[in-house]
């Protein structure tokens, strides 16, 4: 998701504002975070963090399924 146009290894523009930035990472973060608490999501409980764009990478969201809830970053 979010790397189809262009397929360059960088997040595209999921919020459709014409830019690829931390707002796009925040959109994905919020979508995932909203799944917590739903019974079907219990097997995916884990880490979630959003990262802003830097000189070395674009904005991105870290997701893992470590088995307990963890949050960090901005
Ligand atoms: Ca892309
Ligand atoms: Ca955007």
C-alpha cells in the first residue's frame, strides 16, 4: 500500500494532498491504531510508530506483531 505511483520504495500520497509527508504516515498510523480493541485484531497486537521524512528516507510507519502493545516516535 502507498507505493504504487511511482513504485520507488517511498510512500506515495494516501491522503491525496499532493505531497508525501508526515501527514500520510499519520493517516496510516491512525487507520492501524483504530483497529486496536477489535476482537479480530487481537492476533496482530504489537508495535506501531510513525516516522517523518528525512534526508535518507521518506515518511513511513513501522508495524510489528510482537504480541503486546508498543508505541513510540512522534
Ligand atoms: Ca512511491
Ligand atoms: Ca500526502
